């Protein structure tokens, strides 16, 4: 029963329409009542001194290609740090194996897969370039998609 209620709450919150009201620079003056009892609505007052907000680019990237390369760089840094930690762990596995052939084989497998992972990380920028060129040559995207600067 709790799962059904929880699911319904999640579903309603996802489906519900949220309204956002933004300031458009127009304010309505209050309605004025004349001495004869007739209410006159005042014309909206246009304000011109409000600055137009602009969005800042937190990534310092000017195109889609730069965003992708930033993500790849981040993956390389995180993956390299993780690989160093795993290599230290593998060193302990080799020492703790103490000549046991099964444990040595397991440690060698770990070492092999860490080296394969590092090779993939190092070549990831090349892979991004290959995928980009393949998409352009196949006609899926145009070169302008990757090189257009964000405004």
C-alpha cells in the first residue's frame, strides 16, 4: 500500500504543471475612482531601468565540441586517479599472494584490465574525434554543430 501511495505522489509531482511568473517590466497602477463613482483603470506604467538578465556560462566552453572535450578531460582525470589507487591495491594483492598461483593469476588479471582501462582513457580524445568525423561524413550532423559558438 505504501509503495502505491509513494508511486502516486511521484507520478502526480512529475505530471503536474508548474507555473512560473516572471517580471516583464510592466507594472499595473492601482485603479482610481472618480468623484462620480466610476472606476477608471490606469494604463500600465512601463519601466525601462531594469537591466536584462543574462545567463553566465559556467563551463567556459564556447561550442559543443569544447563541452564534450571538457567531459572527456574530467573522465580522464577521475579515471587516472582511480587507476592509481587500483594499481596500489593490485600491488598489495601481489604481495599478499605469497606465491599462491591462483591469487597471482587473479592479481595479473586485475593488472591487465587496469592497463586496458588506462589505454581507453588515454585514447578517449581520439575516439571523440573519430565519432565526430564519422557523424559528419555520414551526414548525420553538419560541421557547424560542433564548431558553433554559444551565444
